[in-house]
């Protein structure tokens, strides 16, 4: 019996081993990291994940399982969390292992994609290695909830790899015994479109993969020696695949907004500000973000989650002038590259970088100005751009010598990048360490609140109380902070302080239900039944048909000596249509006990 052999894999086995080795070396220490940040609502407190509710995963917003509403719709990523939970339970190890393997898979696919575009083995290995171990990628890999980045990237690169093979008529060949199996154009077209759809279902930004599909088509067409612009649309399979992908993207948008009623517009946290109300201000501010991104790629230190900078409300700035100048320079260099060698690496890398940043550029308001994980796929375009500049600026006679130097320099570069990545893994490894690190760069109320919760989890209540109060000092606009502080006071027996904080949370938002019940419980333990009535009345005002609220109201009436009124209220509950048998039995037995 002969083995199944894929020649391409066999020929590149050494490079595959190198890429796998450096990735595992960079991220092996992250496998024991804890959950952190928003992992709570996306994973360990998400009922859809814990109960493996596939139908709900695909028909509701991503954090509906945690009782919250959002514009996130990432069913494939959530399904992968559910699978991990089914295997590992809530052991973070399994979730981090999956993230790392997806990241590695994306890097391996990138290597083969670049090879399909006629990049040399050395350049393909270099670009893929930087993508895999650059410390900027840490946020997208070791943060469990950020799996959407590595998952959508995996499917996106598979999509453009399949498309490149389709355009170049390179069909996968398998041999089993003496039987040759060849997957042709139809197969590659289906893989391209299906992988694109899976990228979108992994994370919303996956829709931008359509730009990479179009860019791949253009790049390969331009590589043809006999290319003319008249022939640009001659590849019927390529054009039909792009059109089919566009239709799939439109279908996705219609499906989620019209059928599932999940909005495609993120909540505009900047509404009412110059940034939120003006697309020019947003794009102008993005020019500043661009230069921050450039600096982080070249000098990735220090790295942290909460970055911000001044919103540019003036009509012009040095950032805008510098960005326009950079674009002009890149256009000139791209033209020079074409004239010199009939290649398009500078244009290809620049367009890749910018197209993958368009969704977070401010064209559509999003929930932040800048995040490191937004560079997850754009960094590929940036490294391709650098490759193009090397290709242009170094004469052909020196290219071999430069390549030899690069071969010697690459291991040193990778060692430095891996070291910085391991350091970032360590910072992300423990919530307290992570939040304390991030607070060095951003005195955010949310960070203080999250740090306080981390201290409370390990029963370090004094530090928890200190951090909750710091959060309130920083931004006293969230009832959750007062609620969390109250729970901490309950844990140390400070019930008077707890009552004050629960009451503050309710006063800030009368619909904040979580604070009602522990406050009612405290009053119940103190037999302060008269203080419970106003709370129950408010709950019934919010939800007058709620059986639990009505039941508690009846109980409290009896406890205050109003037995007749209490029994009357319980009898009214029994008249409720479609009341379950179990509740009827409970209420009936309670009435009998009162009589």
C-alpha cells in the first residue's frame, strides 16, 4: 500500500518544520495562561458555549449566551469555543492550544500562498516567520477571545491560496496506489468561496478578504508576460469567483441584518463628538494611527491593550501631510519598480496593508481608535512592501550577497522577536499581572474594575476594594462597578457598606436588575421587610407580569403581617394563563401553609 503524498509538502518539509518550531517556541509558554478581559462573556459565562447550543450559536449574537446584546456575530469562532469546552471543560490550556494551532496554520498557508505568487523560498519563509512570531501578534493569539483573528486569517489565506492556484492552473494532485486524483477548477472555485464565507463567520472583518481576493487576481494577471489591460477580465473562472464571493458577502449582510436582526453597525462610543460625527475627522485621526502602526512594527515595545491619542479635529496636521507624502512616494517607487523589473511588490504590499485596515480606519465608526490586534493580517502587507523596496533599491548584482546576509541576520531577528513575544505571553498569563501592566499606560476605570474583579477572585478583598474605588474615581458612570464593590463588601461582612453600594447601582440605573436581589436578601436577613417593598414595587413596575417578582411580593406581604393580602396575591398568580404545573404546586402549598 502506497502512502498519500502531496509533493508540495514534501518539497517544503524543512520550511514547514522551521515555521512550526519557531511558532511553538514563541507560544508554548502561553498554553498555561489564564482567561482574561472579555473571555468571561465570550467563553466561560456563555451558556451557548457551555451547553453546546449550536442552533443558538448560529442564530443569535455572539454574547447572547451571556445575557448581553451586541453587534458581534461570529458563530464559527463561538462554535470552536463550544468544541473546546466539550473537550477541555473550562481549562484554559485547550483554548490557548487551539489558538496557537490556528495561528500556525495561517502562517503555513501564507508560506504556500507566497510561493504560489513566485516569491522565493527565502522571502516566503522570512515573511511567514515574521507574521508568526512578531510580538504584535500576541494579543491576537494568547487572548483566548481573540481567536476570531487567527481563525478568520486561516480561512482568508486558504481562500486566496486556493484562488491563486485556480488562476495559475495549479491543481492539487493526490496519488493513492496508482490512482491519480486531480482537483480542478470547480473544486478550487468552491474552496475559495467557502473559505471566504468561513472567514466572515469567524469574524466580521473577514468580509475584507474580498479585497485580498481581488488583489490576488490583479497581481497574478500583471505577472503574465503577455499581459495587456484588455486581457484583465479575460479569465472567466477568476472573474466569476470574485463575483460569487461578492454575492456571498452581500448575502451574509442581508442574512444577519434582515433575518437574524443583528445590526451590522457597532455602537458608536464616540457619538456626539467630533470624531463620532465627522468621517473626515475619523480618517484624519487614522493618519496618526498609521504612523503608530509603523513604529510598532519596527519597534514593538512597549505593547499594551489600551492605546489612545488625540483626535485630530483641525483640517490639516503633520500626520496628514506625512501620510499624503508617503502615498506619493510609494506610488513613485511602485512605478520605478515596474519600469526596472516589471514587478509589483511595492504596490501589492501597500494595497494589502491598507485594504485590511480599511474596516478599522474610521470610515465606519468602531469602538476604538487603535488596537495592536488590528495589525494581525495587515503586517503581512507591510513585510511584502519592505520586500519590494529591497527588490527595487538593491541592484541585481548585489541581491545574492544581500540574501546571504539576510540568511545570517534572519535567525537573530527571529530570536529577538520570539523573546519579545514570550515576554508578552508572560504579561498576558495572569489577569492581575496583565491589568497592572496595562494601567501603566492608561488610567482607565474599566481596567481598575477588571483588576478589582481579579483580586476578588483570589479573595484579596482589600486590594479589590481599593481598585473598585479607583475605578469609581476614574469614571463613575457604570452601575456594575458599585455592584461589584457591594458584592466584595458582602464577602467581608460589611453589610451596611454593601447596602449603600447596591442602592447606588440601582439609583444610577433603575433597570440594573442584578443589584436588586442581593439587596433584598440583605434586608430579608435583617428582617427589614418594609425596605423590601419599594424594591419589589420597582421590579414589578419594570416587569409587571414576572411571576418571580409577584411571588416575592406576596411572601413579603405575609411577613409583614398582611396574610390576607399575601394569599390574595398568590391566588392571583394561580390565575395566570399557561402557568407551569411545578409553579402551581409551589404556590398552592405556600397558600396552604399560610392558612
